[in-house]
C-alpha cells in the first residue's frame, strides 16, 4: 500500500501533477492536456479540455471491461417486500432507453431536469440517463414540501420534471404527484413535461396537459448512446441549505467528479471492482449522488439502493439483513441511523441472526458521531469504524482514515487527517492560523481538488460571498473545529445557521421565514438544539405581537403544521417557547449561536456588541421552562 503521508505531500506540493496522474484512471474520450487552469469566473478548474461521459464511465465502460453480467444495482425495498437486481448490461439498457425518453421530450445537452422521486431504481436510472445526454439533473429530496420544490424549480428552470406517483415512509404511502402539482402552481417557471412513474401502491391522477406516463413513453423510446461532454460541463445541481431561506444550487462538473470519486473509492473506501458497496442514504442528498449512484459504478462495484429505514422496516435488524443478503463489503451511513437501531436493540441481538462477515469497514458521516454510538459500533462489529467528514459542496470526503493508503491509527472523536488534495487549516475569525488544539474556522486552502463545487447555479457572486470571501485564498467550510498536536482534525459543528437534523441539512433561516409569517408572530429565531436521537432538532423562540392573545399549545400546533407544510416533516420542528425579546448585537443581528449554547448548557462568550445582556437570562429561563435543550447525558427529554 502507498503511504498516506507521501501521497498527501505530493498532492500538496504539485496539485496539477498529482491529479494528472489520478486522471489516468478515468476512461476519457479526450484525455485532458490542461490539468489546472482558471475558468471564465477566475476560479480554479480541473481538466478543462478533457471530454468524457459520466454514464459511459458508470455503465458502458464497465461492460467493456467484462462486467456486463455482474450485478450493478440492487434495489432492496423492505417497504414493498421486493428486491430487483440489474446487471451492468441491464442497467445500461434501461438508462439508454430512458435517455431516449428524455430526448423524445426535447431535452438536450445543458437542459435541466428535476427528479423528485423516492428511493427506487428509476431514480438512479433517471440520473444516469440525464448524464448520458448531457442534461443537468437536479434531484430534490422527496421529503421537501411543495414550496421548497417550487423554489428549486424556479432556480433551476427545468424543461422536465420526473416524479413517481408515491413514496413510502415506513408503512405510510405519501402521494407525490399532488405535491408536484402544488409546486408547479407555486412556481413561476413553466415546466414543459411532468413524467410520472405510476407505482401500484398509489396511482397518480394524470389530469394536467403536461403529464406524461413514464412507462408509456418507454414503449416507443429509442436507446441512446452517451454523448461527449466537456469536463467542465455541469453534471448536476444539488440544492443545499445555506444561511438564508434560499437554498444554494451546488454545481458539480463531469470531469473533476469522475476523477475524485474514482480516487475516493480506491483510496478512502478501499473497494475494488466486483465488490459490494452500500451507502444507506437518499438520492436526494450528496451521499446518494456520490456513493449510491456514481462512485460505486465508476469503480465497477455493485451498489445498493435501499428503500427502507434502519428500524421498523420491519425491525432494527434490517441493516444487518441487507449486509448478509448481498454480501456488503463496505457500508456507509449516517450516525443517526445507528442511534435509532441502538435505541431499539441496545444489545444488538438482531445482529446474531445474520452473517455479516463480508463487511470489512463501516464509514459514518453527515453529522457528529457521539462517542457512545461510536464505541457501540466498534464493539458489536469488531471492524474499523471510520468517522469521516465532508459536505455537499465538496462532493467527496475532506478528512478520513484513507483505508486504501498506509495510515496510522484513527483517534476516537476525530475525523482523522485531510485526504490528499485538501489542505485543511484552522483560522481565527481574523484569519490568523490557530495553534494546535485551538478552535477556529475550518477552511481549505485553494485550489480545491477535483470534484468540489466550481460555482453556485446562476449566482456566482453568491459562491464568492458564501465560500471565498470570509478568508481570502481559502474555501470557508462553515464548520468550526481544531487540529490536535498530531494534525488530527476535530469537527465541532457549524459556525453558521445551518443545522443537521437526523443527518438532513437544513437552514434555520428557512424555518424562520415560515414561523415569521404567522399572523400572531412579531419576531422569531430558530436555533438547532442538541437531541439524543436526531443529533440536532430545531427550536423556535417566538415573540408575540402586542395585544394578540394566543394560547401556547394552539400556536405551537399551528407553527408545527406550517413548517411541515412549507418545509417538510423531516425538519422535525416541534418545539417553541415564547420570549419577550431576542438577544441581538447593536447592529440588530440575532445571536443564534449564543442561544444555541444556552439551550445546550454549554459555555458561551458574551459578544462585546450585545445590546442588552440581561435578555440572555430571560432566554435561559424560557428554554428551561419550555424544557428545551440537551439535558445531561440522557439527551433531550
Ligand atoms: N418523504 C416524506 N416524508 C419524509 C421523508 C421522505 N423522504 N423522510 C422523512 N420524512 C418524514 C417522516 O415520515 C416523519 O414524518 P412524521 O413526523 O409524520 O412521522 C418526519 O419526516 C420525520 O422524519 P425523521 O426525522 O426521519 O424521523 P423518523 O422517526 O421518521 O425516522 C430515522 C427516524 C432515524 C429512522 C430516520 O431519520 C433515518 O433513517 N435517518 C437516516 C437519515 C439518513 O440516512 N441521512 C443521510 C445522510 S448521509
Ligand atoms: P451535507 O452538506 O448535508 O453533507 O452536510 C455537511 C455538514 O454536515 C458539514 O458541514 C458538517 O457540519 C456536518 N458533518 C458532515 N460529516 C460530519 C462528521 N463526520 N462529523 C461532524 N459533522 C459532520
């Protein structure tokens, strides 16, 4: 095995030479000659003159390597009681046919296609079909409410929207089509076609002129070959929560993405062609893009698309069942899933029913792994458990134990060392380098390696403002943390208003907009407070308008219903407290971080600019009375 340190140093000293070498593992149509250059916005860009096709790399190329009859995708769905396997040949045929459907609807290279679908094989097929014809997909997580979908429709301005008639959450059937119809009414942009995959569990009414039946279109579609696209052509847009209510459209290119993911499967996850890689996430999130759909297929692995939950589908043994049934070698999921399993089955008694000996390593990310869950996993599985750190923007891991490189031991509580290509540093607010063990902003020195976002869709200034202006010369991750004396990185949480609920990234600003729209609410702040099961949950601090008489319980019910309807149930907005005032700086900025720390019973520094420090005691009292926050070891009650 190659030594981690020497790889890291090589990537640091001569990024262009290092990534030119890594790019050789990708089957380009035209090998790039320019490795690192500047794009029209003055940004670093990778492999500018390279040409390739992402769907070709994931499918046709694998078939050319003799993997045509190997299983490419396993759709395992405990909620419908079915499992379907697709070989690379079969998946390529499905994708080529669906590419023909899109083409028949007038979708051409560069057009956007929104995919609002549950965890079914057709979601992956649709993504790969877009890639095949050079269309840009934007997958929207199925838990988002119509208003959120509408925001994304207006920003991405898609020609076509693809959806299924329903999703299934545990045993609840959730009709999707009415949500899409509602979103289309709310949005200003006009979509030309809405293609609906009818599922037996609930058929959608096809009443609009733009509605098209997925299977009917397939009957007459031609199969299409992959087209050549430029390395820098966008593969997808994935919206992610920022500090304001408006999500940011993270853009991913084709070339950097292919090189980075191929590199990560080998060097970080250490899987080989023919092995089984499973990421239990959702295609609506970046983990689903990188490690359910694209990465494992680029590496010639079998990937699993799981339509179920860690518990109650049907029990807390379902993950172990999938690992045993399909011989999973490497598994990746969010810690929250294991907290749910541990809660229902603390002795891991279900594990004894399954042979999980195929499993070599377990990766967790998406949020902090609490030590109790980490220790429990190490103990019950007896394999390396790797906490690694990254974000939608980077598209692949920034820090990890690289299992494919020779590396010293992981350290509990740390996300280990930066992956080669990422020069991670810790800066103070003023941009000073922090000494070891001193907390600060976690930043990455430019250039970012291949695969990371080159811009925000349609708003390059927002990209500059959100990521590059805070610390010039560095990419601002939005996370706080420190490195220890050995250079190991510890992520302490977001320094902005992004929260992470059950592994789902949400913006408090998004929820504040909804809460503030209630007629009785004068002002509000939503903060994320620690929660034993979901990592964080939002809590609303609400000021009622003068003279308005409302009962707390009914106001809470109304606000909860509003956030469910406008953002989505997965936001888990359930707690509110009434307050007289909110702590603000003299310039009027709400001190959300201070409120969050009060709720979590953590020490906080009083900002010099606070308007009136007495309010903090009032807030603490209100939170205590409302029983909100992390109460001792046991977690929130
Ligand atoms: N579509 C529609 N609704 C959804 C949804 C989706 N895709 N995902 C979640 N919801 C709804 C749930 O049905 C639930 O609704 P309810 O309040 O009416 O019961 C609500 O949102 C809250 O969901 P959640 O926070 O997920 O809680 P839960 O109790 O339903 O499930 C877990 C708990 C732990 C099983 C679940 O959160 C989970 O699987 N987490 C892992 C997340 C993950 O993999 N993240 C990927 C990041 S790598
Ligand atoms: P997302 O863009 O949804 O992947 O969320 C990214 C954010 O999740 C990061 O900026 C972190 O705040 C958090 N995160 C991801 N992985 C970890 C981890 N291993 N430990 C702590 N926080 C994490």
